[in-house]
C-alpha cells in the first residue's frame, strides 16, 4: 500500500540496485544492451509503442531535450521527457508535460521490479529507463523525448527506434569509460545513429563531423548539419552556449514537420521562450537571485566549464565561485581555466563520488588560486554571502550534485 514512508523506503531500495553510476561512478559503468532488452521483453516492450526523439552529446543534451519537449508541449502534444541525473527529486527524471512522474506509479512499479526473474540483473539506470517507457505508454503520450544517459552506442536508451536522432556535440568527458580521444568518444556517440532515421548534428569539430557523416552513410540515414542553420530564435535558457542547442532543436523541428507533425511557428517560438515554465528545467545558467547575482550551472567537464567561464568573464566585476567536483573528473585542465581575480570556495559534493578538495589542494597552490576549503556547501555559501560586495557575482557549480544540493537546501529553508 502506498504511503510516503513506504515510498521512500522503496526508493532507497531502487537506489541500492547496483551498479548505480550516479553514486559509484566509473566502477558502476556496465555498458551493453542485453539487460535492458531482457527487461523490456519482460514488460512487453513498451518502448515499441512510443514515438520518440533520441538526443545525445557530451554537453547540451539536457538543455536540448528540455527545449524540444517544451516546443512539443506548446504545439499541443502530450509530451514525455526522460533525462538524468535528477537534481533534487528522483521523479524529475520522468516527466509528462512538465509534471514529475507520479510517486504512486513509481512505488507500484518498484513492486513489479522486485519480482523480475533472477537472471535479469539490471542496473539502477536500466530500472529507471524501463520505468520511463512504461509510464509514457500507460499515459499515452504523443511523443517522448529521450536523453542518452552516458555515451550512446551501449547506453540503455539505445534500445529505442526513434523518429529522429540528434547529437549536440562531442568533447572529452568520461574518457575512462568512452575513450581517450575525441574520435573514440565520437564513435560511441555515433552509435545512436540508426538505419533510415535522420540524424541532426550540432558538432563544430570537423573530425567528429566526418565520423557522424560516415556512420549516417552506413545507416542510410539523412544527415543534417545543424550548425549551418540560421537561428533567429531566443530562449529563456540564458547561457550563451544555448545558441548552439537551439540550432539542434530547429533541425529536429524541421524534420518532424517533414513527417507531417504540426508544429506551428508560434509553438516553436513560445516553446523556446518558456522552457523553464513548461518543463521545470533548472541548473543551466539559472539565476537564483539578483542580490547578490547568484548563478547556478551544472557544467562539469572542460568543454562545458570553458563556455560558462567565458560568459562569466563578460561581467566586469569580481567573481566568487563555489565549486565541487566528483572523483572521475580530470581536474588539471579545468583548474588552468578558472577565471582570474576571483575568490574560490571549494567543497566536496555530498556523495560517495565527491572529491575532497584536499586531494587537489597542491594544484590550487600551483596555479596560485585564491581559495578556501569548506566542510559543506552551506558553510561555503554563508561565507560567500558575508564577503561578497554589491554588484559582485556568485557562481555555484562544478557538478550536478553541487547544484542539486544547493537547490534542495534552498527548498527546505
């Protein structure tokens, strides 16, 4: 029987289903489609009844997925959205028209998951993926936007046969899992390109572009280079980097229209302008407050942080940055690009994968970074508030988990 107490208990059971990449990192990465195929078969392959759009990439896939869902909602379609990780609540991962997945559904579905055959041993992400498929089928969504979890070729979401596939970009991230070079990572990302299904590419890297084009030819898939599209649209997602993601959305919309999906111009405009309202999307250049101006951003790899730091440099005032990183991030290159003339407050993200700043303190000294180390995010935040001057900027990020913890604390207070 569903109760909030029992729901939390069963949700804890779900998180304990290992491997769980969100909690464990590299050691939890078990790529392959065998388990998810068995799991989908057990539940009658709900994904086969859904019209889906599949979106991958190193950076921007979350923003692009939320933009696309918002556009479809504005066009009047009942739209499912599956993304990861969540920032505050597990149900953020699975949404319909911006509403988080119903807790009672999660509770009831977990009861079914507990009864699957013992020869199927899914990971946490595989469990949540089949949960999303089943939720979207049960609620008869018109379309489902599915964000790739990690990589592409061997990601659990790659079991689907979408109407359109999109890859925002490729850069170095998760090298210990996907490959040490951009071309190796591009090969994994290109694994979501499927037979006769259009592929929208947002990459500006010529090497990656050729890998995608070659894969598209192999699969007889129409190839669309979104970087060549003209963008006259704006979004309520304010990071400068969203310009590139909007172009990917335009490429998807153009191809949906070719499939006779009715997306009026007004729906496209309003969808891009109302992403946060329509989908509840947070954490991408989110302005948390104006006094002091506090910016939250989940960028956590070199390419993503380069873009947000570049935008920060546009503010001609002192910056205060609260940063925390996970253990499997290569930090040396990141520390080199930290904005100069800024004060830094380093913390350990509050999970097993969180990296203690003491471990990289020698590098902080080497790069002559003006820093302090704090025991908790709340301690760092209070210190920053006490020391920041009017018109100075406070930035909080370095990890999804730092932004998530900050938002969770702010909701509780």
